[in-house]
């Protein structure tokens, strides 16, 4: 299982997606195993969750790099109501 962020960053988008799928499937199997029997290494659950988070973070970084958001955010318009005094 790949854990180094640098190695993940070097992967193509397709490789990342494939690794994400494999890791999600592995996490699913580990969760089922945890419910039905004793896990040999409970820490594998945490490692899988963190790897999935790393991959998703890298995918999001790349998405934002391709389509940067405008730097200025528009303020939401608020309705001004009268004080009610006549």
C-alpha cells in the first residue's frame, strides 16, 4: 500500500483514481472483516482511510489548479428593513 504523499503526487489522474478505487474496496473488506471476525491489524482501517483522504486532497488540489476560483468573493446582499417606527 502506497503511503507517501510524494509518490501519490507523481501519479497520473488515472493512476490516482485506480488507487482510490482499490483502497476504497480494501477499506470495505476490512470493515466487513472487523464486524464478522477479529482483525489481524486494526491499524489498517486508519491507514486506508488516511490514504483515501490524501488521494482526494491531491485530486482536489489538481482540480483547483486547473480551474482557479475568482479571488474576490461577492458579499451576500442583505435586505434592510425599516425600524418599524412611523
